[in-house]
């Protein structure tokens, strides 16, 4: 199966090198320090580098070919994403990340937070290099995006076991927590490449549609993938009080609503297992899939508005990847 980076014609090694250089050439921390080593280990632990790839794709919609700037912005995007995963795992008390012990399990919560906080702060320093050029868009990647990620996490925490949350609130949380970073990666890549503002805005909208579809699909997989592949029991989000789109649709079924609403922090695992099985057998997953497909269709329509650019073919590659055809 062809990898995303190969489909896009991007050297993943070049992306990884740019990410590694953020650590290796940091004058404030020795390369041999535990902090530097922990970050490098985290970077080398895997990941498809989707967000850095989106920065590079965005840059192809502009006339400028400043590869150094593009790669540094791509590295910054991965730093923000990796830092957010560290914080996510701590907040969600998730023991695994990509099938391996999460960083806070390896190091302890205090040290893991230190790593995540450093990575977030390092991005701000990197982006500041472009301030003299008045490239305000660069700040969207550091301050604005990081703020929205935190807001998304807060929205999730504030609605734990809240079975009265509206679909609109779920979508807003998904936009803040997942979609906004992806959208910003495409936009800042485009602006760094000298693209017109209107083109960058269309790319942002495209990335936002993909990001929401991706989050919905991820929430569906929480119910459909095997526990072995997930690295956690099916329905793990529900067990932790996270009310995702499949749960919201299941709550519309009278026979399921009261059973779902009875789930709290101390509900026995066997009782939750039974509810998860009922949700899996209901139409809630298919309804959720239809919403995801709707966002993908809207993203497809945006590609049509960018057909004048040869790089619009890269958007089709991303669309296929996020729709699961190549994933």
C-alpha cells in the first residue's frame, strides 16, 4: 500500500530531519540532556507526519519556493501535534500511545508535562523568527492553534458524562481539538509560499472539513476496531465519559438512552460492555459515518474551486487518505 508521503511526492526523511534539527540545534539544551533525548525518542516513535505534510502541500499553492521556511513550519506543526498528544494522554489517563507506553507512563506525569510544555514553547521561539517580515499568519500556528487545542480539551473535560450535550457542541469541540490544526497547516503553508489570501482561506476550509471528518471517523473506530488493534477496550471513550457522535445518535434510541445515561465513573465494566455492544448493533455508527461523508463531500467541492492550481491533485490524495480509501 502506497504511503501518504510517497503519494504526495514528499521526502519523509527531510521532514523528520527538520523536526530533529529543532532539538539538535537548540542552543539552550544539550543534545545529550534527558529532555532532548526524550523528545527525540518521541519523534522517532512513529506517526505518519500528516500535519507537516499538509504544510508542504499548502506551500505548493504559492509561487515562492523557500524550502527552508516551509520545512521549519512543517516541523513546528509536528511539535505542536506531539505536545498536544502528551497532554491528551495525561488528561485521558491513556496508558498507551501507538501501541507503546505513553510518555507519562515512562517518565511520570511531571516530567512528561515538562517535555510537552517545552515543545509548545519552542514553537513560539521558532515562529518569532518571522516577525520581522510581518508574517502574522505564522502566529496562527503557535499561539492561536495552541489556544484552540487547549479550548478543545477543556470543552471535552467540561462535558464528561454529559448526555445532554448537543451535536453542535460536539462538532465545535472536534473543530478546536483536531480540525483547526490541520486547517492551519494548509493555510500557513500556502501563505508561506506566497499564495493569495483567498486561496489560503479555501485551503483552510478544506482542511477543517477533513479534520472534522477525521475526528468523527476516529470516534467510530473506537467502537468498531478490535481491542488488540486499539490497544484499549472498545468503547474506551464512553468508559471515560466522552460523549462522541456515535453515543449522541445512540441516545436518540429510546431503548438505549436510559442505559447510556446510567453510565458514570463507577459503572461496572460488564455493564458498560453490554451498552457498547448495543451501540455497535444500532444504527448510530452508520449515522455517524454519514455525517463524516457529508464533510468529505464538502471538502471535495472545495477542491473544484482550486482546480486552476496543479497542486489540487494533492488535495485529492489527502481526501482519499482521510476517507479511508488509502488508509
